[in-house]
């Protein structure tokens, strides 16, 4: 039976302030454009733009920026009924970006006491989660309590309810205390997740070890619940591994890169669209790569997310021209 939501994402919804001056460091940047940000919010927005039915569980500041984020997410079609306003005055997270060159862009996050980290376990509703086909968990929500307990509660409820658990590693060094703590919580969730998506570097964080091959990583993780593991490697493309032993690779769609941030979130939105529509793993990697290619050629990580027609047209055109 079809559920009310194709996916519910849990974690941070925040604000990106993206430098509109290119080829200069943040120190010298004077003007910024405001967008909704936060990895799980970006994935939710990308998914909604592709036509998925999406819900979001999170906490935002009760001020102009919190209202802006909630309103934008509602406008793209996301159910925001479980986006709680922080009543203790915590402010929404901010991310400043700089575009030094197409090869070099970076982000600077302001996350001290960020409202999303104050989502509490009693603000996660079982009835709400029961309406989801998939739950998308972003690793950063595990960095601090009470958000950590809220995410773990959602994980256990999803497990109990048979909701498919997608773990997007989304590692951000901010707000984590040390590598061992991160690795412990990442492993805890990875052992219960059905699908795990991350970059090679993020899997190193999960393992608290550098230098493992993908084969070593999947051999360990497939001992637990995961059926599918996706390991992204930037411009080298992405690999997907199934528990049954299949391996899929997809390269990238070449594009005029403006900046590299936004690649991971758009990849996840595109990948999950194809995955949840049973279009096959190879197509899922292709949709993820195409969405990423579209987003990294534009300024934002959220508004730039393509709709389904834009995504499929992009793929068709790229395949006709042979640019991947
Ligand atoms: N320079 C690039 N050109 C085209 N596609 C890219 C480029 N960099 C990344 N991508 C696409 O975005 C996906 C995610 O990028 P990656 O950098 O690995 O993740 P993250 O943004 O999470 O660090 C890649 O698997 C690839 O499909
Ligand atoms: O996740 C954040 O809080 C910041 C994002 O909104 C920002 O746009 C970004 O860094 C996205 O990068 P990605 O996770 O590599 O897609």
C-alpha cells in the first residue's frame, strides 16, 4: 500500500549565505545570497522538486530566518508539520560559502548552539514516521544531544515500523568532540540502516581508519542490515555495492563547475528518486550524478535542484552529446 510520504528526512534545516562574488576568498567577500540549506533539508527540497512526497522532522529558530526556511520548504511541497520552532532562543545554523575558483570552493559553518541540535526525542512522532516509505538520516544530527537521541529514536521507530532507513553520512567536523565519538555513533546507525550513502572520506570517518578499500568497508558493513552501500568519489564518480555481491559504477556528467558544495545533497536526491521508483541501481547512480552536475554549475544547493523534466532532459542531452 502506498504511504503518504515517499520519504521523511530528519535533521538540520538551516541557512546558506553564498558568496555572489566569485574567485575571491571569504575574507574579501562583501555580498552574499540567502538560500535554504542544511544537508537533509537540501535532500528534502531536491526530492520534493523531483515530485517525491516529502516530510521533514527538525527544529528551527523562532525568528525571521526560521520562518523563512519553513516557508520555503512548504512552498516546494514539503510537509512542515513536524518542523518545531525552538522556544529557548536557539538560532538557526548558518553556512557561509566562498568560491575561490571552480576547483576550490569551501564552506564555513556557524553551528554553536544551532537550533537543529535541540530537536528532542519527544518531538519525534511514531505516527508520523509510520506514514513514510523511507527515513533519511543525516549523520550530523548525531553530533550532540538532544538531537542525537531524537535521531536514535527515529531510527528505532523506523526499524520497528519497517520504514526503509537511508543513512547519509554527511560528516561535518563542526560540533563533534572527537573521532572516536563520531565513529561510534556512525557505526551504531550504519549497522541498522538499509542503505548507506557517503564519500570515501566519510566512510573513513565511520571506520575511524584511513586507507581501507571499498571492498574492506563493505565486507564489514554488510555483516549488518545494509543491503546497498554507495561510495562517492567526487569527479571520479560513484560506486554502489549490493549485499548480493553486485557492483555498479557511474562516472560524472562533465559540466562547467561553479562550486563543489551541493554535489552530495543533489546526488542523494536524484539517487533516491530513481531508487524509490525501482528504476535500477545504475539509473539511480546516473540520476544522482546528473542532479549533482546541474547543482554544482549554479550558486545554491537548494533552489538549483532540478525538477524531473529538467533532470531527464539534461541526461538525454548529455547522452546524445556523449559528455559523460
Ligand atoms: N567536478 C564534478 N563534475 C561533475 N560531477 C561531479 C563533480 N564532483 C562531484 N560530482 C558528482 O557529485 C557526486 C557527489 O560528489 P562528492 O564530492 O563525492 O560528494 P560530497 O559533495 O558529498 O562531498 C559525485 O559522485 C559525482 O556524481
Ligand atoms: O549542509 C549544510 O548545512 C550546508 C549546505 O547547505 C551547503 O550547501 C553544503 O555544504 C552542501 O554540500 P553537500 O553536502 O556536499 O551537498
